[in-house]
C-alpha cells in the first residue's frame, strides 16, 4: 500500500475541525500527549511499516529546519 496524500474525507473541513476540537481546553503538554496517542493509534490502524516510514519522512520534510525555528523565535 502506498501513502495516500490526497484527502480521503468526504468533508475534510469536518475532519480538521474534529482534530482542533479535541485540543480545545488542553494545555501544551496535554496537546502533545493527545497528538502522540493519536499518531500511535492511527499508525497501528494503518499497520504498514513502509507507509508509516513514508509518512514520517513526509512530515519531517514539512518541518522547518532547527536553525529556521531559532531565527523565527528571535
């Protein structure tokens, strides 16, 4: 199975809203815990290590480099 990067949701805005709403009222640490749990649950649901690795690589490419983050914080 290849990683799908196009929306598979009939209503993608509703899916995004559900994730945002799940974070409402949580502090930063709780949000990080929720994100980690959600990632692990969904990774298990996918059940394909190659797809998981591809998704990790894609997510890492979308992250700003550490030096860019430091410049933005200054």
